[in-house]
C-alpha cells in the first residue's frame, strides 16, 4: 500500500542521483555512475559494493543479497532514508549484526533517523520475490537510494537472472454471476518464454472442474490454451478455485491462475418490480431467461393477481426457444388510487416453478 510522505527538502537527492535511478529503472544493465563515498564531516559510511548480483532464481521463488556498510569515521552517521526500490517485488531490511538484540528493520522508503556508530557495521538485505511479478522477466535490474544526513546520498543497485520457462495469462479471472448448473467455462493461455519447447502437465480435474489443454500447432514456441469447465452443479454463493500448472522441464516452477465468482440461480428475471406512473411509459417489459444452455426453460403460463380486470394487458414473446422470454405489460387505464398486484410467471424449472414480480399502479395526482 502506497503512502504519501510530506516533502522535506533535506531528503531531495541531487540531479545526478535522480538520473542514475532513472537509468536503473529503465533496465540499463551496466550503468557506471561516479559512486561517491558517503561522508559526515570527519568520517564516512563505506559501502562494500554499490552493485551486487543476486543468485539466479526460478520464477515463483525468492532470492536474497546483502549490501555491507561500515562507518569508518570518528563520528556517528545518521541514515535518513533507504529506498523505496523501483519494484514492489523488492523488500529491504536494515540489520546490525554486531547488536545482540537487533531483529532487523523493514524499510519502505520513508524518512528515518538511524544512527551508525563509529566503527560499526550494518547490512542492507535485499529480497527479490519473483511471485510478485506480473510480467515475464529473464533478467531484473532494480535500484534504490541510500541517503545519509548532510550528504548527497547514493544509489545501490542489484541485478538477478530469473528462469521463467513459460508464462501464463490471465493470473486470475472473475466470472461474475454464474448459474448453479450453467457449467461456466474460462480460458488461460500458456506460452514459452525462456524455454521454447515443452509439454504442459495439468490435472484433468480439479475439485469437479474439468481441465482441457489444447496445443497451438505451428507456433514458434510451445503455446497452449487451457479450458476449465464448471461441474454439473455448484452450490450457491461465492467461490474461489485455484488451478496449478507445470511443464515437463526438470525443476519447472509451478504457476497457477484463480477463478472467482458468485453462483446464483440458473433462472434470471428482470426487473424485480414494475411501477407504472400516470405520466410515464404505458408499456413495459419483463425478461425471463436461463443462464444455462443445457437447462431448457419453458414459460408455462402467466397471469396478474391482485388487480381488477381492465387495468393491464399482458402477453409473452419467445426470444430464444427454451432459453429466453420477454413479457410485455401494457397499462390500459390509470387508477384513481394506488393499486398493487403481482405478475405471476409459471415455469418448468424445478427450483423456481413460480416467479412473482410486484406491480404498482400510481394514480394521477
């Protein structure tokens, strides 16, 4: 979660520092800025390496590296800010290994006042978590600022190679409202990234959801379409289902996409209430439809209850046989007083054989 930090002039880095950070953010592999020493008036905070290379990591996993700092001067040095990194996939932790009770401090780029005593050593641990990336990457370059009171500060940078054999989209998909027996479907695409040829290893069923994989022929790299289909019947309410995929490459990372949605009745109708005003439309429509293509729906009868004869006229229209109907309701006369009734639809749907839509007739004012 981002936070707005009040502007403080003493934290503003100089122009060369901003340019260096921008170059690193754009992915320049080997920038060589004139890394300055960080010094107080009579001493300095030395950095063993301003640029480190993290161990190669498999996508989905995390890797770590350490920047080592040493106050070689005679006076204490105040660290005023560390970070933030350019990527949300990077976490920074400041540690003092010589302090027995030090548990480390997570840094988010906010102003701090941390003293490093003369002769004391400190470490900035960087953690790169590939699972937070939402785009395929084979080599990552990231950087952040180390700021010290009364000095211009400097940029620390890391690079890391990432093995991403294949890539998948989407990561997650919201199906919205689906019918209990609709057997909704969703699709994901898998394509080779660092490895061109492989086979996809996917279970044929996950908690009742069927999974089918179709390889795209003639593609330059291995490309697959993954189709998942809901079980014959789902319970009402919200759901979240994870589908995990791997390849046949040795040590291949696991990837997953998540389906979310809300299961509702297969029969849908709208509106939930019909209101006729004397100065409004005299003809309105109600819609009755089945969300499920494999669940035929038939309108057996319709009638109006609770209203005297002569105020309304109703008729049904078949939009799609066995799936969708439109019911036209015409106002024939404006009542002298408010009247209420019910439009009743009778269907062959077992769970909802009778559907009631309230009707309100408003009088002339």
